[in-house]
C-alpha cells in the first residue's frame, strides 16, 4: 500500500536529475526487474509511484518550458482533482 504522504523533495530531485525519457526507462526497469537504477527504494510500488510523479513533472517541464515548482503545482492540482468525488 502506498503512503498517504508524498515525498515532494524526492520528486523534485528526480525531476531535476533525469530527463522524462530516462525516468520512463527507470519505471520500465522497476516493473521488469523490481529495482531501478534511478531510485533505491525496496518498496516497488512506492518506487514506481515516485518515478511516475517525477516523470510527469519532468515531462511538463520539458513540454511547457516551465520550472519544477510550476510543474509540481500542476501535479498537485491533478492529484487533488482525483481525490474529489464526482
């Protein structure tokens, strides 16, 4: 089960350190092997979740030429909209 708290610092670091394509490759690696060279976390579900969020942030940064802070705000809005009921 995923933690209810999101490690924004770790997402920020990953999004700053890796390109969107590299993060996608790390997600694929984690799914295929259970480990990722981008992130050393034992809990595979948590690792994939963090890598996915970092990948989203980095893709927005690259696509829209925005800062990591702006991309994190977009991620936050999307996540909040998912938790709201219909």
